[in-house]
C-alpha cells in the first residue's frame, strides 16, 4: 500500500478515536456528573447538528482549495473542544457554568466536523490511485467505524482509573498525533472558484438529478439513525438491564469496533453480488430489527450476540455506502457529495441522540430502546420498498 495513504489513514484513525472520545465523553460526563440525560442528547445534536448549516460550505470549499488544509483546521478545532471539556471537568467550582462550557465545546466540535469530515473524504483520491480508490474508501470507512467503536472502550478504560479530565486530555493527545501524521503530505490542487451559495446550490442540483447518489445518501441517513442508541441509551441499558460496571460497559460497547471491521470487510465482497444494493438495504433493515430485539434481552451472552450481529450488518452497509459514493460521484462535485454524505453521518446520529435522550429521560432505557428501534426499523423497511434505483444498483451498470 502507498506509504502516503498509510500515513493519511493512520492520521484519520487517530482523529476518529480522539473525536469520538469527545462525543462519548460528553454524553457520559453530562449524564454522570450533571445528571442531565436530556441535555446529553441536546449537546450531541449541537456537536453533529452544525454540519447541516456549515457542512455544505465545507464541501464547496474542498472543491476549490486543498482539502488537506481544511482537515488540519478541523482537527485543531476538535483539540479546542477537548481542552474546553478538560478545563470544565478539572475546575471543581464549575457547576452552574458547566453546561455553558459543554455547549461551547460542542460548538467547536460541530464546526470541526462540518469542515474536516468532507475534507477527509475529498482528499482521499490524492493518496489513492483510481484503481485502489474503492478499496481505500472502504478501508477509510472501516477506520471511521473503528474510531466510533473503539472510543467508548478507551473512555471506559481511562475512566476506570482516572477522573474525567484525563479522558479529555487523552483525546487531545490523539488529535495532536493525527496532525503529526499529516505533516508533509502532498497538496491536492483545486481550481479557484466560487465557494458560496451558488456553488452549494449546484451541488444540491447534482444530487437531486442523480438518483443513485440521492438514494445512497438517503440510505446513509437511515443507517446512521442507529448510532444514537449506542451513544445515549446503551450505557444506561447495560447498567439497568445487565448490571455491568463502568469498565464492563466500556468493553461491551467496545465490541462494536471489531464487529464493524468485520462488516467493512464483508463490504469488500459485495461487488461480487448480482445486486449489492439489495444486500445493503437488507443489512440496514435487519440491523434495525436486531436493535429492537435487544430491548427484550436480559442475559449477557444473548445481548453480546445481538449487538455483534447488528454492528456487523451496519458496518457492512455503511462501508458499501461510502465506497459506492466515491464510485458514482463526478470529480467536479466530489467535495459537495462527500459533504452531503458527511452530513448524514453527523446530523442523523446527532438527531437520533437527541430523540434517544428525550426517550431515555421519559421512559427509561429498556422502553426507550424498544420504541426507538422499532420506529427506525419501520422507516428502513419503507425505504427499502420505495428506493428502486438503489435496489437495482450494480457497479458495472451505469445508473442515470
């Protein structure tokens, strides 16, 4: 593999781990220290909701300037978010002000994701040859899910032995290491041009007029609605239903990482299927149904099996989505398409986090998990029935 690609992917992995430590840490710290479960979902919505406002500009910017510069700036903003949370957790008299500082950290993180997320994807073709781009995109997405699954394990292990300030400082170290990995990477040159509203509208028009791109983005939105329960409901569910200690809860949620890796590797073989679009849709539907079934599980072995199954299917579906978007996107619109994809990976987990937080506060973890997962399952089934272009999608057949 290209050494530049290896270094870039390593930097992204470190950033994924550090960034998701902020997400998980913010949610768990708000619940544990501030006793505010509804606020935990609201802060997550701020963190991942800002891309719905700024992510479009981030994508347009990546089509006009070197995306690597945007990546580095975004990682710097996440460092600011981590330092803000570390300061808030360290100063003992910050109680009334704690939510305000947490909100500030969420704003920093939200702006960072708005620009860094599409930029990471837009820069990928610079360090991956055309023939290797699909495999590189799948590996990139596997690392994304490793960061998502590995972060709670890191949070749980650090929290088991140290106070919350250490959790956020570890995130800072990971993010600084990610910046070091990207020093000296080649610039991806772009043609200067419009990055404002007109360019953003052109991207929207392209997405609307390209059915396969539009339906892949819809599929991504539905798949990422399954992330909220893992971040918001599952920690309480593991405590209430399975009576696990903090370290054990972190280890349980950390199983998402290897499961998602397996799912990503399965996506590599989807190109051999006659209709990979159908396999993708089936993976999303069954993963949602498994999440709904978990609400009735009270034994640890069965919970482990169901959780792993749901993560494997979700990881396969999401990896396929990312790789397919790289395949079908026109180069001139790649940054804006990747911004649209990044928004689905950020806003919809955040929206689901808010909904899960409200359900958790109102109904408790077991009922909240059941209600939410059943609703997402219904949405996924309806989408699978109506998205005919995605059902017919094949890599070797152009889709208009």
